[in-house]
C-alpha cells in the first residue's frame, strides 16, 4: 500500500467521521424539536380548554343579563 493510498484512506476516514458527527447532531436536534413540538401542543390544548371555559362563562353572563333585562321590563311596563 503506497503513501497515496494511505492519504486517501485518511481522507475517507475524515469524511466518514464528519458524516457521523453531522448525523449525530441532526439526531439530537430532531429530539429537541420533537420535545418543543410536544410542549407547544400541550400549550395549545391548554389554551383551547381555556377558550371553551371563557365561552361558557360568556354564555352564562349573556343569559343572566337577558334575565335581568326581562325583570326590568316586567317592573317598568
């Protein structure tokens, strides 16, 4: 095996190590992004629940206002 072949193997080894490092970094980034997505999905679910509660509260307030207005109308014919 000549010097040129050894240099080629060395270059190939460097490229393979570089690809392995890149693959490892991408895998770690994917895991981090998946965690972030899960956190955002949980936040969305929480906010959706809060919106539903606020809508229910609004409907209740509207009904109470309507009932009070009816009482006022009965009082002032």
